[in-house]
């Protein structure tokens, strides 16, 4: 952030790590930070999922701009995700 926006210019609000649900994934968690840089509100986060023997990392950025609905698109993508173990 310091490199992109200048040292000390952006003050992120960091969420606590929270449980997250992904279909077919035994354990999952989410953490994110929100901030405004150059007039654009942003959310940058990660979702980590674990189901033996696999680990899943999802990194995302949501830019809140007029006419753009990235938050809804991300929700639809995550809701459609399903891990199915092949036998």
C-alpha cells in the first residue's frame, strides 16, 4: 500500500479471520482488508480451504466503482464452487 499510494496515506481496516463455507470443503476461513486509495474503495482478501489432502487458496480484490458489481459477481462464483472427491 505504501508503494502504491504513498507511505502512511492509506489506513486499512482489517477483518478478523472468520469461518467460511465452501461446498465440499471441510474447513475454510476468510480474512480481508478494506481501504480507500485514490478515491476508490477496495477490499482485498483471501479465502483458505482445506480438505485432506488438498489446500485451496483464493485471493481476490473488489473495487467499488459506479456501475460495477464485483461483490455480487464474487458471491455468485463462490456459491457455484463445489469440491467433489473422485473415487
